[in-house]
């Protein structure tokens, strides 16, 4: 692989991966072995929100990366393993949210190309199956199945172990058990971020299949759509 690729990576609070490898910001790491996704190599994700599946909010750090060399890709999501990786910048959850919106715009260009990828415009509804990706515009509704990802500026529903992002004004989100939900409220007179929160549906603090919204920056249950 000659061209460098921008990806996203999570670490623990000490900038270590699950295997204990220590990272430093701005340092290029290389691996000359046989690169295999889920095995050897430096792991990261092409889709920003997929990072949450491996490093949960509230106890992790998030980075934009530059990767190259040999690359092996996963089939379940956008995770890759590469022989070269550099942590370029720490961007946190707000940076992941912004990057994911841009990622979706760049990679989803047609309506309902298949059941794994669906796009709808303003006030529209997009639905994708298990492991699928759904995106909807202003006041739209995006739904994805188990381990799917959904993004909208209206309402979002994801299944078990899914990943959902909703951003706008008066937005709502819900997910199945184990889902990671990101909800962001914008300022009323601009697209600037007013409040945001990232949570995991644990069935206790955050209930499964229950609508949530932000009120004064705090997560509260919302009326059923």
C-alpha cells in the first residue's frame, strides 16, 4: 500500500491497546511480520464510530491515525490491521462524531443500494439490516439492525451491539442491549455543538429499546416516536 490512509483508533487512558502495547502521539510504528486483522499488526478503523466497539466511552482516548504499508481488512466492520501506523492527533468523542458525519457523506452516495447500506434525505427514512449502515438527513429516521451503524439528524434506532449517532435539535436515539449511543444537541441558531453524551445500553442505567434525548446536557427518557 503506497498511499497513506486516515483511520481512527482508541486506546485506554494510558494510550495502551488491549494487548498492552504503548503508543505515543506523533510516532510512526512499523511491523514487518505477517499482518492479519484480529492478529498481528496495528489495528484501527476506517469508520470513526466503529472505534466504540473496541474502546468504550468514558474510559478511553480516541485518535486520528495515518496508516500505510501492508493492510488487512475485517469483514464485519471497518477495522483494519496495518504494518504502519502513526497517531496524528487526539480528537476525543466530539472529533469522532464530526469525522463520522464526514465519513458517511463521503461513502454513502445512493439511496437503498442494498439492505446493508441505505440513505435518505431530509425528513426521509433509511433502514439497513444486521451489520448494515443507515443514514438520514434533517428530521429523518435511520434504523440499523444488530451490530449495525445508524446516523441521522432526526432519530436513530440500532439493534443489539449496534452504534448510533444522532445530532441536531430535539433529536432522539435508542438501541438494543450492548449498543453504543452518541447524542449531540446543537445550538438553536447554529450548527455549533451545545451538549453531547456517549453511553452504552447496559439495561440498567440506560435501558434497551428505549428512546432517549438530552435535556440541559443530561440524558433523559423521551416520548415514543
